[in-house]
C-alpha cells in the first residue's frame, strides 16, 4: 500500500504535466465545433476561364451529382473554385510577348462554359467560390517569360490556356514568384486586385463571392483583410497559411495554423479541407471513404479536395467519384451534403441542429482528434486519452 500510493500519485502527476505541456492544442481541439452528423463536401478547383472542354465535363458532373442524394433529398454538391481569366495568347503574341492581355471568363468564347456553370448552379449542384482573377500573378508571369521559353510559349498560346501546365510556383496568385524565394506584393496591389476580381465574379454570377480559396493555398493577412473588405466571410484552408514560395519553389513561410470554425484576424471563419482525392492519380473510392470515416469520428466535416484536371484528363474519374459518393451514402446513411458557407455559418452561430452540445459525444470527438497533435500521438495512446476511429 505504501508503495502503490506514491506510484499512483506519480503517474497522475506525470499525466497532468503532459496535459499542461500540450494545453494549447488540447484546448483548441476541445473548443473546435463538433458536428452532430456526417457531413461531406466535394470541392474542386481551377474551373472557369481555360480549356473549352470544361463545358462538356461540367455538364457530365452536373448530371452525376443530381443522381446522388442524401436522406433529406438534397443532391450531392461540388464547390467550384473559379478562375476568371487566362492570357489572351493572340494579343500577347501580337505584342511580341511584351504586354500582358487577359481573356476574361466574360468573353463570348467562354459562353458554353458559363452556360454549363449556370445550369449546374440552377440545378443546385454547383457552388462557385472565388479562386482568383487568374491562377498566377500577371507581372510575375511576364517577368518569368523573359528567361523561360516554356512560359513565354504558354503565354502566347492561341487556345485558352491550361494553368495546370505552368510551373507550380508560378501558379500562386498572391506572391511574386518570378524569382525564388518569392517576394510579397504591396498592400495596395493586393487590395486593388481583390476588388477587381470580386467585381468580375459578381458580373459573371450575378452575386458577389462569399467564400474564397487561395490558389495553391499561398496567401497572407493582407489578402484576408482585402477579402473581408470585399465581403468574403469564409476562407477555405488546408489547416495552415503559407505566405510565400521558398527557394525550392515550395509553399513556405507558414505563419498561422487553424482548425475549422476558427476566426481569422480580419473576422472571417476558417474551414479546413484536408482529404485529398484525385482519381486521375489512381485514388480509389476507398480513399474518400476513409477520409469521411475519420472526419466523422472526429466530429468534423469531410471537405474533399479534387481538381479540374481529373475530369478533363481521365474519363474514369467521373465513375470513380460517383462510386465514392454512393459508397459514402451506404456507409453513412445519415451523411449530409451542405455548402461550406452553410457549414461556416452553423459553426459561427453554434446552431444546435448541426453542432453537438452534449458532453460525452464532444469528449469522444475530442479524443479522436488527439493523434494529430505533433509529438503527442504516442503519449495520447499510452495514456488512454486518444480514441481510435473504427470503420462503420
């Protein structure tokens, strides 16, 4: 007895010390909203200005999504990160590659794409988000073209350009990556650019954007402030904010991390998109199912990231997505399809229809989140704090 008591006390003190050492991430995950039901959101970026083959792909996606409905009768939805311009290759070539000219989504050449977008929106399956005026910073691209023959040829292409073929670092809009590491843009340049792209988005869709997702997930506080001034109330993130392209061209300069429901300094609500699903890369429906299972166990929404190229480069991607959606319904009959804006507002308002308030379900979700805390996973499992998600 005299030996057992000190050991018990020592163990209790050890656990207490560990909890105190990780108090901040533990508290953050406790405060993060817990959803009452499974939630699935398919998010796809890079649509809009670009290859005209998008029109047929969008029509096929719209029909596919309308065939899949949750138990409330709501169809599956796909958010579309919209790009509003690509280079006007003919005019750039005519200038000898010296002057940048834009081919906007409002141009008549993109009429079939705009019609496909609007038809999907009217059917309740497409939800446009602001991805950017363009998938690059035009002055940076022009500077790079002086020394990079491939970029120069890409800019002068006579057909609407495919931004996915640009070097990755040049696809970031909110930095000047013509040299690496990248340089920050001025606040005035950012403010003017955001105001212009919000106006263009409004002109195309008839309503201003309310959700933004930065190209390549590289942005900074100045961009968030400009978004807020232009009415953006929700920001889709990967759970961290990269602010530059480093010397190797990779996203770097992470200055903030966030959980779903956190508020940005400028006031917007952050969401986290962290399930990666690219059928063209060989990802199977099981990948989406595993993401949904884990996020549901954690009391989180499953925001799935996929991209336009899947549906332009691989016809099998449509079947893979539809199979994954039906499998999600079979595994989680109570899954709900919602928009990110609806989700963010429910989190802000702590809507009891969506947000769990009971202690034990919140505790179970919190325990399922502990394995993701850096350097804490092994301790959490050893102490019995963490809870492994099991397949349904």
